[in-house]
C-alpha cells in the first residue's frame, strides 16, 4: 500500500482568470491528493465560478478545520467529517449547509456569511459567528444546546429564531442601518426587523454591544418602546459621548444588571451631566474611556 507523508495545513487560492477545464481538473486532483496525505487544516479561496470541491474532501476522516469562501457543494451527496471542529463558509446553500453541519459530530466553531435562511442544528457547537454583508432575506434558526457564544455582524437578519442554546450564552452585536430609515416609509421593513429581533435576544444574560449598535438602539427608542432585558446581568457597551445621554434609559431595560463595562469614545467630560438615579443599584460599574 502506497504511503504518503502527512500534510497538516494547506491554503489554496484560485483566481478568477483560471476558470477552465484543465485547471479545474488539476484543482480536483490536488485536493484528492491532500486528503490522502491526511490533511487537517484546509483553507480554499476560489474566485472562479465553476469549481467544485471533490467528494473526498467531504469524507475526510482527518480534517479538523475547513474554510471555504465559495459554494462548492454540488458533488457532496454524502458527507462525513468525524473530526471537523472549525467550519468557515460563505453564502452556503440552505439544504447543503444543513447536511454539512449535521455531518460534523464534534463541530465546535462555525463562522458563516449568509444571504439566505439557514438552520444551525448541532449538539456540539460552542461558538457561532454570523455575518450579513448587505440587506437581504437572510435568516437563522439556532438549535444548539451547547452554544456558549454567538455574534451577529454588519446587518440584521430578516428572521431570527433561537430554539435552544446554553442559558449562559454570550452575545456580541455589531449591526447597523442607514439611520435615515427611521424617517422614510420605504425603510419600514428594516424597522420591522429590529422590532422582531429584540425580543428574541431579550433573555440573553451577557451581551457586548458595538458603538454602531448602541446608536441604532438609541435611534430606534425614539420611535418604538425598547423591550426589557430581564435576565441581563453583564453588559459591555461601546458608545460615542454624544449618545451617552440615552444610557440611563437603556439601563432601565436591564433591571437585574450586575456588571457594566462602558467604552466611551470622544472623551467622558459629559458623564457628570447624566443622571443614573433610575438605573439598577446592584451592578458593579466600571468606566473605560478611549479619547479620540
């Protein structure tokens, strides 16, 4: 039996001008070869449109980390990745994505860029990162009882459902909109997204909010009632000093808050002008300041 030297890690980049039959065949045979060499960490960047990953990749018994920036799954009729712990995907097809995740019994970290509805069903997943690069009909359903951290970045989802996660899961939010959407009827659907999104995350106990997201919340509160975050005990928020005036109102929505870390850009000279008399007294308050 032929022996191959083990290959731990490979990063492969295919540029867009290599979209021809010969190169595609070489691409497939090269990846078949790395599977035989017991590849553990594979990262493929492909700018050509007609490439597909060979079936051997999706049945690789040694693969621990797989990162793909394209949708190469047409040939993946059967999937078995028993050792895969980290998976990075861009714009996965809904049906194929579900089959892929369910075929990774020890998957711990999932990072996805999406534009459609995907269902994340995993008994082993611990970390989930969701990126939406532009406004679209993207949606996520999460059923991952071991999930202890998840993040949502750039744009809000049209639909978002949490079926099951760890009760102590941490959330990182870095989303925004064009803020004039609050004033123009054409953007009412965007406002509806936030209205439906906030109650879904209202049971989170530990949340980190970016400056853009805090500004979004602030603008939203001018037109809609802000929901209660009754289970919130830890909050890390970055905000511009010009939006600091809304912080007490925001904290009123977190009656059981015990720890607040605030990063304030633009100086903190105005903090003495803000009244915190109506916010919870039971949290430990720590202020960090980044002077611009």
